[in-house]
């Protein structure tokens, strides 16, 4: 049948190690579920050995046979037996390729010209020897058949062991893949938690300042800045805010050293009170006392001084 022919071709390539990897697993699964596949495997093994001994294998198949097929010890034994049997048959003389009985009768004629001239006891002895000879040949054939069956059984066990090892390897690979995925999930979860903690850390601080506070040991607004803060927002309470279009702030130390100037401050109204916001990089605010000079602009007039805001910076 065409199906059996394709199956035998796949099995032959599988035994030679040239079957594509994508077709190996389906074939091995069929061996486990279909007992008839094993008989095809044994037949193909015998045919490969015969073809190799007769020298009819292609160059590619011969190389695959020697490098892959003969790796299994059981196949090596089977190959040795077939080679020995082939040599025994090859050593027979051309004249001895007749049946066993004809060969024996030819040997007898070499000693006696005609069976009719032999005594009865000699004929009986010849018949007895022939019976013993055929019995011995039959016994030897049975022994060879038993050895062949044992080899096939060992080969089947080796194939099952190979399949079991392959299944264990697949299971181990699957477990390793699962563990790797779980580890990656845990690492990703830890990274997200670390980022969440980082986002929760204060990076921008806000303080409200009121104008008119004078400098004193205890009268300055305290601004405490953590080490990880990036910006400090100073919310300046504005008096008479309705008079101005925009504001400018000059930040300086209490000794008059200018630190930063910011024009057109953002401002908003809250509870009928206008608040201008000055955003300062935290790195500019070293521990010490500071003041902010706030000016208001109303076109087309010149800026007017609104007030001074004092505060004291400390670091955590």
C-alpha cells in the first residue's frame, strides 16, 4: 500500500538519522501507540543491513548508516551476525548451491558408485545420518531464530528507553521554562514595586510664604528640604493682587547675594486670595536664610515692589 510505503520510507530515514526533526516526534509517538509500527522498524533495520552488506546503499545513506545507525550496540551485534552469516554463505562452492539433500547424495556417490550396490545396513546408516543432519540443521535454525528474537527484544527495549529519556528531557525542559517565566514575573513585580516606591518618594515640595515678616531668630518660615527633593515650590501670598497683570520674583540670600530671578510667575486665585508660585531647583537652596523680592507689573507702568518674603532653609 502507498501508506505503508511512505511509512517505511520515513522509518528508514529515521533509522539513518536523516528524518527532519519536525517529523521525528510524531513518528515516535506513533511507535508508542501503534504496536504494528515496531514490526516496520525491525523490517527496515534488516533491509538496511542487507543493503549495506550488498553495497547498494547510496553514498549519503552509507555515511548515515555508519555514523548514526551503527551507534547502537544492539545494531552492531545484529550487523556482526549478518556479516558472519553472509561470509558463510559466500564461501560455499558453486557446485554446492543445490539443496542439502542433493549435496549429501553427491558426497555419497564419491564413495559409492551406486546406492543399489550398497548393503542394506549401509543405506540405513546413511538415512540415519541424513535424519541427524537435518535435525541438527533445524535445531541450529531455531537457535539462530531465538537469538534474533532476543536481539529484536533488546532493540525494542533500547528504543523504549530512548523514548522514555526523551520524554523526561521534554518534561525537564518544560519545567525549566515554567520556572524561568515565574522568575521573570517575580523580577518584573519587584521592579514595579521599586518604581512605585520611587514615585512615592517626595521629589517636589511646596511651602506658603507671607509678606512682611521681618528677620529674627525665631520668626523666619522654616523650609526643610529632603535630599531626594528635586524642586521646591514657594507659594507667595499677594496683597492687592487685582492691581497687577503679572509678577517677577528675585531670590537672594539674606546677605544680598542673588540666587535666581523668575519673570512672569504663575499665579492663581484661591479663597479670594491670589497666589504667585515660584519654582526653584532644590539644589540652589543651600542651608541658610533667604528672602524673595516680589514685584508687580501693570502696563504701561513700571514694576512696583509688593513685598519681601523671608524663610530659612534646612536639609534633612
